[in-house]
C-alpha cells in the first residue's frame, strides 16, 4: 500500500471554466510541498479538493492508499489557512492559527 497523499488525474470545473485538468502528484510522508503559481491557476481549488471542501469531477485522491471520496472534511485531518479574507483582523497571527 502506498503511503502519503496521491492525486491522480484530477479534473475540476466550475460551470464551463476548468480550474484543473489532469492534475496528478504525490506527497510522501514527511515531505514538504508548496503549490506555486499565478492567481487563477488552481492552487486553492487543489487544496480545497484535498480538504474535502470541493469534490473532483474526475480522478481520485487517496491518503495512505485509501480513497478520500466520501470522507467528510471534518474526518480528513486537513486544515487550510488562507493568506487573506479568512483572517480575523482583531486577532494576531498566533490567535488566527490557534483558532
């Protein structure tokens, strides 16, 4: 069984706009990965799919060889911290992360 996170041939569209087409990558245990790219290239969509906040149109996301399809976001053990918009202005960095 493969350990870590695997995305295989992920497609995601919003209406007629494709956010992702055929995205595949894997992250081994202990590996640190950064998603880099210009605005609108699909970074946030990819993270939302991994966290279970969106559902792929096609493809599979697995964690330690187990498919994540159907696993609710609160049972995935994944969190997102957006760089803007979702931060509480009355809290400092530590308080935002702790929340």
